[in-house]
């Protein structure tokens, strides 16, 4: 039997201010994408064709024991309230868990244990009590094979979100092509071929109007980033009356 450490749950002092702050679903999805990029992913698959679920798969470095603890730690951060910073792990994934999902199942293969598939589930209604009472989660650890990890990447993380029944209507405008179009508008064009939604291999092109000019800067995670911006063409002046 493969042994992996229990996942320690904790809850920080910023939890309520940071989780329940009214962010919309698209914000949460973008945070998931950002987290995946931070974990070294260069291919992200989003599936919304199951009405009751939202599935997110990336080929990043996966979650090791420390990452799994951080994932299950709500509002825990070294940042203080006085500094005006959010808890490092209180946005994005936690907003999804507590605002739109009743259950999140995590399946991950980390670079620290590339031959082991770790699986665990967080249930919204149980997380608060477990964190406060200090009850750990015992993840399931399985040898990696085509059955336990049927994906091309050596490492990565799969998130399966079971949506709250009362939240399903919020996804009507956030599935399939509509979601892909929205992400294409909000994300840098350089990411379009790294993200797929349902049966679309990449995000669609966005029609830009105006005169193009380019802004280039160095990003610590993405390297040199070239940002396309459009300068609106000035309207012809009308003669004054």
C-alpha cells in the first residue's frame, strides 16, 4: 500500500472577508487558470458539457504534500490585514469551493512522486467544521497507470467540481463557446493555444478594432510577454454649426 501524508486543514482569520466577497464565476475560473500557470502548466482543459459538473485539468507540476495542505487551508496566509493583502490561498479555488461547488474532487500527480496518483475530496458543508476541529483528510494513493491517470502528461492536477443545484443557472452564460469567448476577451492572446474549452482545441481569435501598438514586458512566470493593444481610430471632426 502506498502511504502519503494526511492533509491538514486549517482556517485563517481572513476567511470570511476573502471568500465571500461577491466575485463572479468567470473571476473564479480565471483564478483557476492563473493557479495552473503558476504550477507550471502549459496545457489547460476545461469541460462544461456535464450540466452538474465543471472539470478542470492541467499538466502542471501537480500537488505535493505541501501544496495539498495549502489547497485545504482556508484563508491561511502570512500577510496581515494591516498590509491590505488577501490571504494567499483564500481567493480563486476557495471561492469556487464555497460559492459554486458543493464538492471538489482532486486527482493529482506531483513531480515529487511521479508514479503515485493522489486523490481526495473536499465537501463544502464539512470543510469549516473539519478545519476548526483540526480533523485531517486521509487521501487515497494509487500507483499511476492508464486507469488511474489516463492522461498524456506525466504530472498534473484534475479538479472535478460538483455544482450547487441552486448555482446551475449561473453557468448558462458560462459554458462551451460562450465561456471560450469570454476567456479569449479577458486573457492575453499568448495563452489562447494553451487553453481548451470542451471540444475547442484553443480559445477563439478576438476581433480587434483600431490601430495596433505593442507593449512588451518580462513576466516572472511567463517570460517575455508581448501584449497587443489597440488604439481607437479618431473620428473625423464635424464642422461646428
